[in-house]
C-alpha cells in the first residue's frame, strides 16, 4: 500500500514532478528528459495504469483519496495529499480534476516492429499541436487503426494536453517516432503497405474510389492543420487521396478529416 | 458606395449592434429578437454576403478598409471605422480579426420545403454548444449533406462562435427548426427518408452493415456530446446505427462522429 503524505509546503522538493505545468516550453523539454509524463483526472490515471505505465507518484486533493482508494492500495509509490490552493501554486493552474499522477515513460517500440504486426497505420507529419494530436489518437483508437508513426517534428503524444484530449487513447494505440524524414517512409512501403497521402488537392483520387478498406495493408499519412503534407512527404507516398468535398467547402478540420479517413480505411473490417 | 464613418465615442448609439459581444446569454436573446447576427473576419463576412445575407453595417479597424474596399464599394449601409481599443471597449474583447459585420437574418425555410429537395439530411437533437454546432455544419457542408433540421432546443447556428467555427458553412447548408419534438420527426419519415439514429449502443447495427450510402433518402439524427439522443428521439427513428469502435474506446467526440457518419451516408455519391 502506498504511503499517503500530506504536503503543506509548495517548495517541497518531493513535488518537483508537478511544478510549472502551465509552462509548455519548459515541460516539453523536461518531461522526456526526466522520463516522465503527467496523467490528469481519475479516468486517465486508471487508463495509464491499465496500459502498463508505472507510477512515480500521485498528487491528490483530500476528497480524491476515497474514489482512488483501490489504486492507492495497489501502489508502492508516494501519494501526496495537498490543498487545492497548494496544488494551484505548484502546478500553476486550478487542478479541477483533483488528481494528477506522474507516470514513468516506457521505451518506444521500433517502427519496424510496429509495422510487422499492423494492417492499418497512421503516419503524421509535423502535427505539432497537442490538441490535434490527442484528437487524432482518440479517433485512431476508436476506429481501429493499429499503430501510429510520427515524423521527428510531431508533438509529444504524452504531453498532458494530448493525453487528456485523447481520453487516454495515446496509451492504447502503439506509436513510434521515425528517425529520418521522409527517408524512413521507405520502411513503410517495404513492409508491404500502400502509403496513401491525404491531401485536399482536387486532382487526387477520392477515398470512395481508392477503396482503401479493400486493401490488405494501408498506411494513411496526414499533415498538420493548415499546411498539409510537405511536397517531400507527398512524393514519398504511393498515391495521394482526398476526401470528396461539396458546397464549395475546401477543407475539413484536421480532426474531422482524420476520423473520416480512418473510417474509410477500416470500414467493414473485423474489430477487436 | 458605403458611407465611411470614423467613430470615437464607445457610447455612440450607432454601434449598438456590436455591444457586449462576450455576453453570450444577452446576445443569444438579443440577436434573434433584433433580426441580426454577427459575422467576424474577412472570409466569413464575404461568405455571408455571397450567401445572400444583407448587411446592416460593418465595424472595421482602419487597416481593414483597403482589403475590404470592394465589399465597401458595393454597400449602401454605414461602415464604422474605429480604433482597436474602442472596438474592444464596445464588444468586450480584442477583435483580432479586425472586421465585424452586422448581418440581417433571413426567414428560415419550412422543414417540409427542405425535405422535398433533399436526399441527405442531418437532424440534431439538443446540440446546444455553439462550437459543436459550428463544427457539425462545417462537416455537413464539406461532406455533401443537403439540409439540417434542428430540434427546438438546439443552439443558434448564426451565433458568432458557431458561424466562425463553421467557417461560414452555416450559410451554405440550408436549415430549419422543427416545432414539436419529437413529433415533427414524423414529417421526415413521411417524406420518404430512412431516419437513422446515431448511438454508441453496441446493440445497434454498425454503419458498415447498414450501408446508408446505398439508400435513396437518409436522415441521420445526432444527439449532444455526452448525453446522446433521448429515448423519445430514438423511438421515433426507423433504426439505430453505430460507428464501430475498437481498442476499448467507447465514443468519438461529437464532431468526429458526425463527420464519420456524414461520410458513411454520402460516400460514392455524386458531389456538386
């Protein structure tokens, strides 16, 4: 059973994992370097544990001790109980979900290992908005994509905001980071995948016509909101595909576009 | 050509259309009662005009006069040029898009008239979040839905935030408000539509299997994020349908779910 420690000093060094959570630039550097990430709220904390992430510590307001009792009983790491005001002073914001956990990162799998067992893969280029990356993971998980590959400049899926927006889906869909861009994409096509590049370009074949759900192995590549895929990424793909558009609209938002494309490549396939 | 008026007094009664824009409750009552809505930013203002909405007036910072010159030249209503600080005092926020227009509402069409010419209809129940309603309109327009029907308690698609999130798609897809709920749904099925209710219920047929894109006339009914459709709405539908889910995820966000469902009912159909 975990040791429950009441902390009253905001400078207490044991709270170091939770300091300055609103400083995105700082946390973006610190968290990977220190091998941790922050899970926020009961649901997400439970999902991280179920997905096999080990906890470093937990920070709770007193009223969350009972709802989290079973989690606490199974822990051997410290649980810090603090006032909401102290939580705010340490983290920099009002922690209205009342519970934070510092989790240990796991080594990422190699892209080649993910590709071996997968049939439906998402490839993201330069998606560096934490909300978008979280939303895309949520849809990828829900709609049955098997794995995600990230270009070197994509944002961190384990950043607090990504984890929260994904509702913990970043724990369920395995992902890897590609080392060279777009060079590493060769491994995707060599593994037998049709690498389809999603583009708003009206000259591309529509997803209806490309019928990706009838293909054996499909990797679907997405770019960031606004810019879309780079020319180099498009050139590395087997084929550009587009979502057919009506009413003179030129694009969907990236979350909606990703969800539609995931459905188009998975529709009619068996689900787990 | 429009009269360009420099205004320096935030109390100037000619700016009344633009006061207290951040007071959602107030604006929600005032705008329909006064027959106006606010379009924000160059793109949305142009789209409102192209969709046949008449302008009451425009409020610009000086640097927007040149980019909007062609619009101004075609107007006969006043254009108020103000300092950014004054714009902020009047509206209650920093108008970073630099241009606002007060537009005249048009009478809404009758649901029966919309149903007559449509093949693909969205029905929304109690979607009262302005961001969600805007996102759903954007996807409905992009993916080729012909019309939208709103339950009496849905939010206003012409509220500033909805218009903005929709990128003006609320101007392109015609919509009507149903008077009785769920009584008015009878008109949908009587008009020959298969009324499909989108639900997370695992017992419903999946969209893959229901193959709505092969049906002649489909009305797709969506509920609000969280609550989903009411029991009464579900009972009025011909058939519940669900988006198949994987990885233990229980739902998509309402915007992603709507986009997937619109794609599923329109895929392979001719686009305009």
